[in-house]
């Protein structure tokens, strides 16, 4: 396999012929002869070497070294891809636990396309708290399952930015685009009060499934790991709302510059709204006076719009038009009997079933019967 010669090595005749053929093609593209193209290329190299502060020979050696390193890197990548294709499923399982280095930068267009497609799928996300902000969290295995589904294959055939997925290994490679582009990052559950020098907080009502998480440094890929979405999708709605709010504020500020007809219309509109508010307060006062008048004449009293201040919808507040006051149940004056335990209840049950006991009067003339059944007597309050 012919490639770039290593630094200090003379090119072979095949490599020389390939370079001459490439020079002729490039010269033909620019409308030059090979000799003119070589002279133009030599001038460009001299100018670049002068900018870099190097001599022409040093600059050429530097270019050769870079070309050799790129060639070696391409060979290594090709060998890795061939090894992955041969290993198949076992290699996929090994890659799922592989650590992904993250280098901040512009998101990859392919990663954005994958994130946009996955955001539209049902990954059963859960809400979590990251640095005081709510984020959507999902499990890796659901994302990998979605990437291997027929729906993704159909979408990738229609969208060239979606990388094709043919095996679990390629699914893991496609998923790596998310953390590499900072579109989704691996997180783990954490205690929000850990490391704080304060007593444990009072017990609060726990919200089921609401985790406090932190971002992990090592972005591993495994089925049971959790990731959060940093990609919020297209922000055109937020931009539209912000633009509308800005236009309204500018319109209100520039009210003195409005045409006279618009200002008169706004004045009539504001007066109409004030009239509606005043009518509402007048109706509330009138319905209270009507109730106070009818509560003595025709008890229990008549309400106009009885649902006006109830927790119902707008239209339900004005239905029905009138209604009678609901009577509250009278409270019992007697106190409720105190609760007793089951054991005491059993003893009391046995005691209630006991027969009356006969006792003789000390004088011996009469015999009285005493009822030993326990009773709860009502005592009037003072």
C-alpha cells in the first residue's frame, strides 16, 4: 500500500509518478502548465515560511512531518474499524464501558441531528435538579434501543446528517456524539446537603423520582447509567416571545408618538375596562345587600350569582343566576365519647353481657339489684 513517505525517506518511483500526476491535475484545474503551477506553489511556500519565521527547507520538513503523522493516524483508525467489525457483539459490550474524552467546542452537526431526533422519542425521561435547575434525565439503554430501532433507520435514510446504525457497536459510536458535543452528559445522584456545615434539615415532603444530580468527569457509556439533556431544542418560541415583549414595551414607551386616533382608541378601551371593573364591584356589593335583606325576610337568604367567588371556571362563576344559602349542619352540643383500645373494648363487651347483681339491704327488708354495666353519661357544659 503506497502512502506518504516518512521524513528522511526518498519516495519510490510509484510515489513520484503519483505526485507528478496530481500536480498535472491541479495545474489543469487552475489553467496553468505543470511548470507554472510548480513556480506558483514555490512562491506560496516561501510566503508561508516567511510568515512562520522559518526557512524554506525547515517549512517543507515541517509539512512532511505533518503529512506523515496524518497518514499514520489514518492507518490506525482503519485498523481499529476493521477490528471492531470483526469482533462484533463482544466488542460492542466492551465499548459501552469505554470512557469518552470531552473537548469543548462547537457542536457537531451530526450530533445535533441525533440529539434532535432522540428528543422526539419516548425515552421515559425523569425530572432532576442540576445546580438548582430542572433537567430531563434518561437512561442510556433506552437511547441505544431507540438508535437501533427501525424508526431511526428510516430517519437516517431520509436525513444525511444522521449516521447509519448497523450494530450495537455503531449505536454506541453514534451515542458518543452527544457528550462530545456537550448535548447530553452523564450524571449521578448526589445529596444536596453533603459537605455543608449545618445541622440536618427538617424532614420535608419527598417528591418521588426527583433526584439531585451532578455531572461526572468520566462520560462512560453503559446501559444502567443516566444522562441529562443539555440540548433544549430549537429556541424559536422563546425568541418569538422575547421579541413580542420587546415590541410591546417599545410601543408603550412611545405612546406619546402614536397617532391621535390610536391614542383616543386606547383611552376609550381603558375607560371601558375601568367601567367593567367598577360594575363588578357594584354587583358584589349589591349581592351582599340582597342577601342581608333576604336572610331575615325569606331565610336562609338569597344569593345573586352564588358561584361568583367559588373556585370554578369563568363562565361557571355566573351560573346559576341566583340560589338559596346552604344551611350548615348544627353542631352537636354533646361531646364525643373518648376512644378506647381494643383490649378495653373487649372487657367492656364482656361487662355489658354480665347479669345484674342482687344486693341485700342492711335492714334485710328489701333486695335491690345493681346494674354493673358501664355507661357514658353526658355532662352539660357550665
